[in-house]
C-alpha cells in the first residue's frame, strides 16, 4: 500500500520519536564501598617506569623532623593510611585536608601529618594539618581519585633523595610530565583504621581491591 506524503511524514515522525525514546547503555564503573580510612594506590596511565610501578602504594620517605616526601613503594604494608579530615561542608566545597597518623609506634600520643604540595610540585607528608584542596573526587565524577584543586593529576619519577633512590610523587599542576616520568592516578583503597581516633574523619568512597580492577576499561585518567 502506498502512503500519501502526509501519512509518510507522520510515520517518519513516529519512528523518530521511538528511536529517541529507546534506552541508551549507561556507563559502567567499578563498584565502590565506604570507609573512613584508605591507602592510595597508583594506576599508571602513561609512560610506566622500569620496573613497573603499577599498583604501588603511597608511602613516606623521611627527610627531617616531621617532614617526608610522598613516594611509591611496591609493598602494601609500607603504605600510609590516610583519612579525610573536615566537616561535611569542608568536604562538599573542597576545603578538607587529607591526613595520616604519625607517632603510632612511639611512646608519645599520635599526631597528624598532612598531604601538601611544595614549590617544586613535590608531594609531601609533613607533620601538621596539611594543605586544604587536596581531595578525593566526588559525584558526579564517576571515578574516586586523589585530586588537587587547579591541578592536572600526578606523575612519579625515579629520584635521588637523601638516603638513595626512590620513586617520588609530584603534582602535575598545569605543566607537562617530565621525560622519564610516569603519569599516575592515585586511587583510594579501603583500609582498616590506624587505631587513632579522628573526630572529624569523614566516611569516603573507596575501592576494595584497586589491583583487581582493569582500569583500562574504566579509564581512571
């Protein structure tokens, strides 16, 4: 049966509306859980080092009294346990800070050490309150990862430090990653607590097993 021009236009409009109403596949992201404590695990997104630093954990490299660089190490037990410190409002508006406990194996009470970025873009873990604006991303970001306000991620380089070589962590800022360094994202892996009380510690999204996730599928960069 032939359709008149008017009927043809009407049929086309119906088909078009049906197509636009058809469901589209929603993106799938790895499942998260929650914790007040987490470790930071490196996911290499470009220019891996040799040996590979994939799934290395953020640890501290002591440089002086109450001062340390953030470095990446292969042994999960070497990693620092972090928590997000601040009020709910601080977290919402990116004004919280990320702390870790110092002095847990000493006779003195534990005290905080915070993540900060120095003038050379090196990431440090120094005694004190750390630097506001170093945060874990939140909804609507689909992947929870460490971020610096106004920055463009992180990179890691083999560096000659006080006591020898280490894989040192840097904030990318708005610059380029230097030759010979690896681009990384830092993903929170849920952890047991350190044993210290954190009155303003916030519950955050984290992953049960970062190494068990194929991040190339989800693109954490």
